[in-house]
C-alpha cells in the first residue's frame, strides 16, 4: 500500500506541476503566483514522500514537513545552506520571505489525503507498472530545483537591469579573479555604492567577515564582440580560500528597450555573453 503514496494521481500531477512551474512558468511570468505555487506544491508532496518511508506516522510526517518548511524559510537555515554549498556541485538557495509561510495552509488537506488515500482506490495508479523508486529520484531532484529562479526587473530611473541569483563559480580566490581580469586589460573598480538590492548586500553588511575583501566591484565599459556592456556590477563571495562565487548584479542598458524584448535579450544574449566572458577569461587549475 505504501507505494501508492507516490504512485497516485495527486502526487504525480503535483510533481509534474512543480517541475513545470520551476522550469517554465517562473521564467516566463515571474509573478507572485508562480513564486508561491512551488511552496504549496512542495508542502503537498513532501508529507506524502515522507509517508512512503514511514507510512504508520502520517500526523508526524505532516508535522515534520511543516516544521522543516518553517525552518527552511527562516534565517536559521542559512548556516546549513552555506555548509552544504561549500562542498556540493549542485548549490541550493532560498529567499527569506515570511509570506511563503502561507503555504502551511495546505497541510490539513494533505493530512486528510494521506489518512484517506486507502479509501480512494480510484486515485491509485495500479495500471502504472513502475517501481516507486523510479518516481523517487525525480521527486528529490525536483525539490532541489525549487530554489528561487534568476529574477530580473526594470529600474527606469537608472536604466539598469538587475539580476538576482545570476551566479558563476570558480576555483580561484577573490584576489586571483581580480588579478586575472586586470591582466586581461579589464578596468575593475571598487563599487563604493553598490546596489542595496543586490543579492549579497544585506548578508555582507549584516554579517561582515573581516577575513574577506570588500566584495562589490564594477566595470565601467566592457566590450564583448559587437556588444558593449556599461556599468557592469558584480560581487565576489569567497566560499573557501580557493573557491569564489561571482554574482552578476546588474548593468546599464538602453532606456528605450521594450520590456518584453529586454527580458528575452538579457536572458538569451547579455547573460550568456557575460557568463561566457568570465568563463573564457578566468583560468582555473
């Protein structure tokens, strides 16, 4: 019976929606609904996933899911995330947004579903001849992929495109990255007035780490083939002594660029250009 906690219509439909939302809808629409949908779907699926392993404790499974979600969405989880990201090849992240806790309201109906699933055989996918472990792997990967997608927004006053969660990672120290960029003839300046909405601004100034250099920099003019990028703003966050994450925070763009065209062009052209430029010009061992 426990296999039907995974092999049922609601679980597999929710899993498909979660993957579709994280990998298509968030990129396409970038709105409040797509952001919260992943939280609701995740809290629908997680108790059923735990119940697959511990089918005799549905109430505890739901309670554990709610407590973990609240912990994950709080600043208390940051140390755990940083530790995990320091060694994993697949980093994870999340944004502390207490409105995400609205998703906890899905737990009571999820508990009811788990308790009553045996009474609704029509929901069981008996004709689906799959071992539940085949569903387990994509489910775990889907949960890992519910980290916030890269977000972009338009700031007309400064004619600047800002980017959240646009990151690269190199096996170089902070100073080595700066030295290599300077050696390539790229004029890197200290950004004394970084964008306060940049991803690591708040974390850096609330929890300064004296052993690391000031992390915010800018390049006034960067020519990449036929394209000229102005006021490229980025930050360097050391992960270890020989490993650094580069955050691409923003750049100046033409004021008259239509918003739909801007979003598409940034994702498909500007972002790719800059990431490729950094990758091509920074040599790692």
